[in-house]
C-alpha cells in the first residue's frame, strides 16, 4: 500500500484490490469535509466504480471519519496517468465545537486550576525561576499566561465581531502535542525558517526575518534561552520605543489534527511562534 499525505494530518491509502484493481481509502483527521477529485482524462482502460464512462470521479469524506473513497478498475492493456486534487471544506463553527469539546474542557480545567495563583502572584515582575518555584509550591506542572489565556477571547473580540473570523476553530496545544522534539532554538536561526499562517501580519514577520539575518539579535530577545516543561518563557520586546519584559506560556492555537494556525517555523523550534505570541 501507499499513502498520500493531505493537510491537517489526514491521508489517503492506496490498497491493491483484485487483479489490477486499486482501492483508495481515506482517514480524515480534520474539522473539514475533504473532497477528492480524480482526473482520468489521460487514462485508458481505467474506470472508477460508480463513475463508469466518466473522465472525472468526485467523492467526499466527512470530518473525523474513515471511508473507502474509490475503487479503481484497470483493464489491461491500460494507461494509468491519473491526477488528484483535494479541497477541504470547513464545517460550520457550531458543528466544530462538538469535535473539540473534550480538548477545550481539558484546557479550561488547567486554567481553573491556576486561577487562584494568578490572583496572588505578580508574574510580570518575577523572574523565570521565581515563577517556576511558585508553580511547584502550588503543585502546578505548567504555566498559563493570565493576560493571554488559551481560548478564543485571545484571538478576537466576541462583542465587536460576533462572526468568527477564521474558517476553523483553534485547538490550543502545547509544543509536545504537535512537535516531535520541541526546542526553543535548533542548530541555527535562519530567516527562511519563518512561515506565515492565517494571520495577516506579514509586516511583523518581515521585521523578524530582517533581525534574523543577525541570529545573535534574535537570541537577545529571549530571557528564557531553552525549552522547558513548565511552558514558561520570558522575552524582551521593544514596544513603542520602550523595552519591556513579556511573560508568555507555550499554548499555541492549532488546527484540530495539525500544527499551528498562525506563524510557524520550518522545524521543531519555538522561537518564531513565541515571538509572534509575545508581540
């Protein structure tokens, strides 16, 4: 069998059938309906079951489901020059809430747990070590930024913009949930590591890319210099001409079965994501 990797962690598996037949199965791990189109116009002796005599076959798989997409019959002598196109059609936001409910409840429980500590501790004036000590004192494994909680209120204003601005609701994840080996910095800092996401902030990412031409300048922005299990990072940001210390957690808005919705790095490094979040 062979696999075709799609967006959001979904994939199509091509399995051998009887004789020269081929069966295409899909596992859709996204919050979108995945529509797959096969173009048979350059094939000879090839037909798709249910689309006999047609030069195109189209089928769709609902979110979070697996199914057989196509059964392809190849009759010798045949020419198998097939092409494939994929379209992801997000389901309505209200429907997405049902899929992400469990993860949202898990994150909310973590927010509630740290809520008491948030009211007592002045995070903004404490060092990384002091905050970690307080987390340990209260039996908390991870840090959550009280000024930027991992929920939709941090992404858009519900009151001024009642219609959700993105086609898919984010699922907030820690780096280990979407990276194999998360690190703050990998071997080197390269402007080409910066990839824009769904947020229209190319002006900001272009500025980061310019600074990244001198990697030492990027490293100087980070008070916290290494990946840590607490998910706590402190940075220096120049805002309106003034250098300020910003403390953030490492919760990142992601696609349900994929990685970051907004900016991301080429590999398993966090500096790009955390800079965008801190700014």
